[in-house]
């Protein structure tokens, strides 16, 4: 992403285009079926946190804070993060949202160098292939990766939303190949007439 791209996203957030949205049903169902059991099973205290990478104005991160997670929201758009902080300020004082401004690859590299680990990582409608192999490295043992974004089938299925550049579109079963060393808990492609892939995978081992 270029500085021009960053400025464009800032302008879109400031215009209110993406500032206030409801959590995606995929995230809500994943929380009920996969994340809540992690908490019940007793994650180590330092793993009771989640990373929402390229998470925009925090429509997922703020909701997950309300569900009991300590959340880190990372995005390149400072305007988006400012909206998220404003929303988080209305939450009870014991709810925590940390915001980190930066490109996804830089954020992950920094966390890996710091040996920082999360109980789960969420990536929703964002693709940078350089980021993909780094995601399991910031997961705690037993932690979950939740990934959902557009595939190359999106335009063929007639969905007007989403990118057209194949650089930002997953190939069929690409996530299964990239994360073949993880335990796949859920995988689906092509959701509700959209070209979308969604994955939930667990890091195994230390």
C-alpha cells in the first residue's frame, strides 16, 4: 500500500464510508463456536488477547472487547483508528483496546521480533501475500487464525463489491495450502453469491 492509498483510506473513513458497521456474521459465529471455548478451556493469561489485523475502524475489535478479549487493532489508517478509539472510549473502563498504526507486514514483523503472541488473529477482507506466512508465528500455542476475504471467483459470481486486481484475490483453496501445517477447523469458499473464502485454523505445537 502506498502513501496515496493511505490518504485515500483516511479520506473514506473521514467521510463516514466505513466508520460504523456491525460485526460480520462470520466473526460472531466464529466467536461463539471457536473463540469462547478457548476462553472456557483456560488460555494462558498472556494469550487472552486477539489481534484484528487491517481491522479498519474496529467494528470487529470493539465488539470482541465487549465479549471479554483484550484486543489489539492494527491498521494503516490513522483516521480509522481514531474512530475505533472513540467507540472504545464509550465502553466500561475495564475493557481494553490497543491501537497500532502501521502497514500489516510491519506490524507483524514487529510483534514477531517482540515475541508477542495472541490467542487469535483475525483478518477480514484484506490480502497481502507477504503477510500470510507470518500470521501463525504471532499465535500462542493452540491459538486460532480467522481469515476471510475475496477470491478470484468474486467477479464471475456477479458481486459488484471487492477488488478486481488478482493481487488482492485468493486463488481457490490457497489458504488451505498456505496453512497446511495448521489444524483446519473450518473452511468454506463462495458464500452467499460472493467469491469469498473463510478459514478457521489452529496453531499446533509450541
